[in-house]
C-alpha cells in the first residue's frame, strides 16, 4: 500500500483533507531477546486528522498497545522499530529521549487502562494534577491550583474542591479515570491516546467516560486514538476504524462505511463476539475458535487462515495485500464477506 494513495482517499474520509496530524507509515516493531524474535507490529499505516476519533480494534496481542507506545517512545530497549510516524510533519521515531519527553504530554498524551496503577496511591489527587500542570509550564502554585481545578471541572469530576484533597483510593473507578484524563489534558495535547481507558469500568461508567472523551474532543479540537477490544465501542463513538490482526491492519474505513458493509471475515467474527460484559480486562475475545498466530513464526499466507470460515487454498500461499477495494474502504482478504454487517 502506498501512503500517497491512502492520503488521497483518507482526505475524503477526513472532511475535506488538510494536513494530517499524525501519519504512520509501514510501522514495524519486533522484540528480540535471548534469540527469540517477536514480530509485534508488521507494517501498519494510517493517517489521523485533527478532531477525529480513530478506533484501533483487535484481540489481545494484536499489536494495538505496542504500535501506540512506539509513537510515544515508551517501548523497552529490546524493541526494534522501523517505518515512519510523523506528527505535524515531524518524525517521532528515533527522537532523542529529551525531545521525545517534550512531545509526550504536550503534543501526545496517553490514558491507560488501569488508573489504580497509573495514579500514585500515596499522593493526593490535587498534588498529582498540579505536578502535571507544572511539569509542562512555568506556572506558580496559585496558577497551577487554578488550572488543576479547571481541569477537574472540565472532566466533570463531582465535588472537585473536596476531591482535590483526597487520595486515589477514596475515589470510584470512574472518578479515577476522570482524574487520569485531567492529568493527560494538563498540557493541552493535540492527540490523546486512550488505551483501553474504559475497559475496567462497568458499562454505565464506560458510556459516561466515552461521552466525556467525545465532548472534550469537540470542545478542545483534539484527535483521539481509541484502543479497544470492543468493536461496539468503535461503532458508537469513532469516526474511523482500524481492525488489527497479528500486528497488521486488516480492515480500515470510516465507521459508517465499515459497519454498513463489513468485508473482513475477522471483523465479522469480532462483530458476532459475545458482548464484553463482565469479562475481565485483557481476557481473550471469544471471537472464533483457535488462537492468533505465533508472532515468532508468522505463516506465509493469511495469518487468519487457520480460524477463517471462508478460507480457501490460495489463502495459504501468500498473505493478502492490504488494499483499498472500495472508496475509503481498505481490507486484506482474498474472499471477503458479501458486504452486509452481521
Ligand atoms: N516488551 C516486550 N517484549 C516481548 N514481547 C512483547 C513486549 N511487549 C509486547 N510484546 C508482545 O507484542 C505483541 C503485541 O502486544 P500488544 O501489547 O501491542 O497487544 P495488544 O493488542 O495491546 O493486546 P491487549 O489487548 O492484550 O492489550 C504481544 O504478543 C506481546 O506479547
Ligand atoms: S484471505 Fe482467506 S483466510 Fe484470510 S481472511 Fe480472507 S478468506 Fe479468510
Ligand atoms: Mg494493549
């Protein structure tokens, strides 16, 4: 796939085009340790425009987190990264640590799944937010307090004056996630990456946090990458959707196009999966029998072939290319579904 072709088409997707905020091209990440090589991301390309929400969906181990952490310079030293990731035209991959830290927070911020672990349990909420505010700007104590209160109000934390003086364990899971979002917004990022940010929450709280993200996106004009197992979440909230399998994009389209006519058998299987209610985070999706391929030994053919109900002999020979088959709609499959969503 050429990024130029994708650009042309994605411009249609993205309300008239303009410069992309983030442009990822042929991103590859492998981990090497003790003679073992894990091919975690295997040629991922996409473009994200200002004010859009892109959902990256896939089973556990499909490379969603690794591909996003690569953009933030947050992978361990055993990671070998290649390809390109330009943010407002500037290459992020290979930036020295000091420069990367400047991007982190100020341009791109990340919210993780588990606020209980991401927040410091021994520090009051207020201190954690003011610390984030002061890390990104030369502000005095008073101004940092005011900005922190403004952020807590922005994320609609109930009774912010009181919560400011409380510890994380005194807050509910939903409130902690709001605090994490407030911290992520401290430096006015242009892109927020929410990695399973609502997975640990009950369904009602999850919906409230998603509504909040959507509202913040509109008010602040941010772009959001929403990483999730949950195709339903993508259908409800995202503008564009990438479905990943074994470190590759296998289907990509604006959400309305994708859900009107799912083409990849894998996406169809995800759509048919049992709702995620009550399932512990990071448990494998009951997608379809079988396991994703071993990332240390990827097959020559389509990686979904052993699990695919539509597989034929030709699927085993060579991996299908990821191609734009219909305007704005990309997929990697030799025998796509007929086009009605299940
Ligand atoms: N530091 C590491 N060393 C070796 N392999 C790793 C490392 N980090 C991740 N991996 C492997 O890379 C692959 C992709 O992992 P990643 O965390 O991106 O999956 P994911 O799609 O985010 O899954 P989940 O939905 O469970 O969060 C997995 O097979 C994982 O085991
Ligand atoms: S290429 Fe073949 S095995 Fe792969 S998803 Fe399509 S039909 Fe299934
Ligand atoms: Mg992950």
